[in-house]
C-alpha cells in the first residue's frame, strides 16, 4: 500500500484487505500501478491479431452463451459488444450504494489490468477516470444469479462508461451522457471482447460480500463489548473465560475471544462483590460467549481469505494467454467461492444477533438477572425495556429466516446452457440487511446493559466498561421512567454501524481480520 493514506496506488493481483476496506470507506484517490501496461497491452494485441486473421474465437467474434455458434463478421464486432451491454442491462430494484459501486469498479479495473482479459488500456482508464471524478454508475441491485458473471449489474456499470443510462454525481442522479459531456470525458467505445470482459466477472458479488464482512467486523466488536457489560450487569462470573478451559479445546477464535472478555471485565467492583455467591453457573448467553463469538470470528477470517483471493482474481471469460497465443474458455465467472463465503458470513451475523438478543432477554428477566423487572425501578406504571426486547427478538428471527444458505439454490438460465448458478449476488447482498438488523439488536443490548450497570450502583464495573458506559450515556439518558424509545435505539444502532466502538476499544479486541 502507498504510504500516503489518502492516495492508494493499487497493484493488480495484490490488493490487500486493508486497501479494500479503505476504498469501501471512501475519501481516497485511487490509481493503478502503471506497470500493469506491460501485461495489458500484449493481451490486447493478441485479440487484435485474432480479429485481423479472421480466426473464430468465442467472445471475440461469436455470439454469447447459447448463441456461441453464431459467427459475427468483422464489420459488426463493435455493434456486437454494444448490443451485448444494452441487452444485458436488465437490472431491477434499488440502486447499489456508492461505496459498493466504488469497490466494484476498482476490482473490475484491477482484474482487467492483470492482462488476461484482452482489453485495451483505454477500457481500464475509463473505469479509473470515473473513480477519479467520483462518478458512480446507477446499478440496480437485483438481476444477477452469480454465474456467467454478475452480468446485469456489470452491464449497467459498462453502459454508464459508454454514456448510456444514469450515474450518481455530486450526490444526484443525472444522465451519464450529460455528465461525461460536462466533464469533457469521451464515452467509451468497445472493441472486440471488451464488452464481454466488462460484463463477465464476480466483482458485484465480491463487493457485496466484502461490504458484509466489513460490517460484521463492527458487529463482532460491539457485541463483544455489549456482552461483557451484560455479564457484569447480571453479576455473572468470569470463571468460564479461564485460559485453561479454552486451551484445552484449542479453537483459535475461541481462545482469542476469551482473552478479550477477561481483559474487559478485569478490575470490576461488581464482579468482586459476588465472588463468594452461591450461583453455580451462568446462562449460555453469558458463559458460552467465547465459544460462539470465537466460532463467528473463525468464519469471518475464513470468508476474508476467500474474498481477498476473489478480489484479486481474473473472473471473466474467455481468458487470453499471451505466451501461447491461446484464448481459452472456462468458468471463472462462477461465483461459488463467494456464495459459500457469504453464506458463512450470514450465519455469523445471525449468531451474533441471536446471542445478543438472548442476553437482552436475560437482563429484563428479574428471575435470572436479579435486576428490577424490565430494568426500571417502578415496573408496572413503566414498561422499561419490555418492548425493546421484543424488537430485538423480531430482528433476530428475521435474520434466522434470511440466514438460509443461498448457495444451495440454483436455477437454469440461458436456455439451459448456464444450468448451475451460485446465487452469490443476492446471497452477499442479504448480509447487509442482516448486519443492519444485528446492529440494532446489539444497540439495544448496549442500552440495556448500561442501564443494568447503573442499577448496581454504587458499585462500578471495570475501567474499560466504565468508559463504554460513558459512551452510551452520550447518546441516551438513563431510563428512570418510560419515554419515546425509538430515537435511543436508532442512536445506539448508528454507534455500532459507525465502527467507533471497534476503534476506541481495539486494545481489548482480537485482530479480527488480517490484511
């Protein structure tokens, strides 16, 4: 990565997770290592040679999919590529957010710059120009089955490069052609194979899955903090976090999470006050936090490994191998690795939320937590956290319904030529909906646990958890009596989504994802 954090020079095939996270967050200028020309230009020359010699090669001078047997004359090749883009621009639904589109375009440029796609540098430069000017094609979220590439969404991206369709510029949706004209950017004209190279690929699925991964990082951090606070609020014991227990099992994530819980609870006056109590065991939602959250951490790390490979991959078809002059058709556009990674992320997101919901339920149940019913001292006239827990339960169940693996589904397309598909695109997209649900659940837990800690006054929790308590009180006052609750939940959810807790308490949390 470039030493200037505001200017990322990206090396095709060597993008790091840290770089992709920064691109997702925005605010950086991007450029590709100019050395990529050495790979791109010979591959483009190889495609030109095939056309000049009138050799028949799939994707260069043939139809596509089931129409691959149709030979296209040389004077129709430009029309072939343009028609491909127009006919494939069939997306529907809400538009993808700019941060997702930024990831898509960056990964597409980096993939083409590997030199296996046979496109001219002009094509890659068109993508980088859009990124440089923060012009984001309007890409409908729905319409890809995650095989033969993310065809429909990538067609909308490509159409914008050609001055067709709409873009988002300066926060407004405007026609692509007018935007290019105003900025004196020439619309892209596609040469042989270039439309196909832009449309084939897993960049949309991968961008959505990466976004889900980055959001899950924030959830894991916030839920670890909330779970520690809930433990102390309920006068739970830290004995289940003993190093020896977790070493005996040997699961890496579990051991690291146990260390986090130990560090977060250390020095608590509340914990010290009940060391000799008669309670034998805590409920699983407290006692098994390292096991559950550690398993989620392991799944996140596995998904990260898969996605960083995919982000650096060449996933269009066919591929040009300059050394031998061959153009070989395969199936790198099939997004099964992304689909399975996204499914595992969805499971982790659902479990983080499910465990958090159980802790909220425990806190409001006076028979388990020992706290006033529903966390208010005058229950009856006040309902306290009763229905806030119902909201958390609703969201947790919604996540369970959405966590069903998308990858086990398949439906034939293209007249049965493309007869097994991954469903990676919507499988990855749903992780973002689920992450928002879980952020709200964890936000409610943070509010509830903070209230619980205060009900243990004058005893104090540990130093890091007192700091967390103070952070929550910056966004929500104590609950002495019922008040309009929704704004507090929204503020707590936004705090989780912001990632600020993950950053402020980084010293107490495991390094979730390697770069």
